C-alpha cells in the first residue's frame, strides 16, 4: 500500500508539473516557457501533421485521434499511472482498514465506503501536500538561486529576470 501511495503522489506531481508548464509562465525561471510562448503551440512549431519532417515519428505525421493521443501521450501516461496507483492504494488501504475493523468487531467497509472515509483522504492528501511543497519550492528557488552545471538552473552569470535577454 505504501508503494502505491508513493507512486500516486509522484505521478500526480509529474502530471500537474507537465500540465502547468504548458500554460504557466514565471519570468526568470528555467522551469518556465518564455513570456509570450504559453500554450500548446502551433502544428508548425510542433512539427506535426503537414509540418512533420521526414524523420519525425510516424504518429506525429497523422491527424485525428492518433495524432491527438501521441501529442498528449506524456500527460495521458502520467495520469493513467497516477489513477492506477491511486486505485492500488485504495485497495490496499481497504484491506488494512477491514483487518483493523475485524479486530475491533466493526463491520467491514466496501470500496466506496473506504474511498469516502476520512482515513483514506487523510493519507492521500498528506502525501500529496509534501510532494507539491517540494516541487513548488524547487520552482520558486530556481528563479533566484543557482547550481553550476545543473540543467534545472540558469547559468550562474545570467540575470534573475531574463526578459531583457529575450529582447536581444
């Protein structure tokens, strides 16, 4: 159960982080797109459909559902792993809760009853908050702090607010 709980928070964190980087901009953060480049970009910028190059992946060249699926496959995969690990955690927690209930002569819960219980949401939200705190801190710290050689950091000599560099 603890493994599923850990996976759940990690993949939710990745899902939200990937989704947020599509739309959100934080001036000066290496984790962010440059101001003005928010959103999903055009087919031409993404090299899909009629703009695909000869060496582009086959699914980047198609339109319709297959093209949409391929263009969103990272979010879809992270979301599915999150949901599966959430479900696994709920099943493991249900078994544990029912074992404890049996020891105390309390009737067993069904899955819906457990998922609606405060115990389930306490465990779930407690794990999520620690993950979001750590990622949020990393994103905020990368605006002003530096780590030489890290791809998560701007070069040491670059200004905090990179908007003046964007104009060059």
